[in-house]
C-alpha cells in the first residue's frame, strides 16, 4: 500500500522476507502483511527504511518492539531524523547502512542509492537475488544519472508517480507546500515518472508499479495514462510490460517476478 498518507512494501525471496518502509500503524501493517502476502510478522527478517518522514516510518518502532527478531536498517541521517517519531528501539535491532554499500541478507543483496528528497540522507533500493532485480524509488524530486545507471534493466521497477502538475497547482495545498512537492527535492510527477521509466526500462524489464500517488493531486487512471503515453512516445514495447498502480490503503496484488 502506498500514498502520501503512508507507505509499506513486502518483498520475499526464497526464505528471506523483508518489509520496506512502515508508514502505517503497527496494527495496519500487521493486517496488511497477513492479508496481502500470507506472511506472519514473526517471519520478517528485516525492515528497511528509505528515509525518516512519518509516512514511511510511523509504525517502525511498534513493529520493532513487538517483533524482536526484526532488524531495522536505515542510514545514520534517517535514524537521527525519525528518533522522536518511532520511539525507542533495542540497540541490537538497529542497523546502519551507507549509500552504495551492498548489504547481504539471506539470498538477497540490497544496494542503497541516493535520491533527491528533503529528508536526511534518503535512499532508494536495488534488490537482487542473483537471478532477478527489483528497483524501488519511493520519494525523489528529480531522477538523477546515478539512479538511471543503478536501475536500468531491472526486472521490476517500483517508482513514485506522486502528482499531476495541473491538479497540484490548481489544488488546495498552500503555496509553500505546492512549491515543496514540485521542487527538486520533492516528488516525481506523473510526467517525470514516465520520462524516468523511458530511460531505465531494458530488455529484462517486465513489471512496473507506480507508487506514492497523492490522494488530492493525482488519480490512478491519470498516472497510468500519462506514463503509458510517454513510454509509447519513446518506443517502449508496452505489450511486454505490466504496469499497475499500488492502492492507497489496502494491499496490492502479490507480484511474482
């Protein structure tokens, strides 16, 4: 489930089960995990956090205190930023990683990479099990050359398509918030997401999931139409791609890559 109100994702490879971000209450996360994947929280090996904003970490502390086997991974900047939001977490569960340094967990290799967002040391992730690769960018105001290089030709791409510019600028958000959302350290628009995908879709890419859609400044149909239109303009073969939008407040379909 993913929106401006809260984001959380589940990833499974072999016997390795991860959660990425925890932007809902502990109860909501547990229920979504069980309904969406059939996984029990006690089976999770780790929780990876992309950055310290509330809509990505709200339930991280509750999950860690409730499930003691859960290791929580974040950058040093994210740990500092979210401390007052998540509350105390056992020191043995706290793991700190650095941008660009690969983390090995079970049969997965996780590469964090830098994104452009107004948080302390925010990251995206590239997950690989040696056969398949999944790239994820939850929040970024721009799509950099480093991101293109890292994510090109991933089997599955999970990418923010936060807003439609017309809906944003003509909507009810206060002017400073509009500028923040549309800024270089804000959020990718539908147009920007489409342009980014046109650069990183490769021969292996088969699945795309659009995430973090604003409830007020976007619509699922509009995001899909815009992204598909840009990909068609760039000669992408849409027949080989499955493109979908993650629901706001319920688990999405279970995706196998």
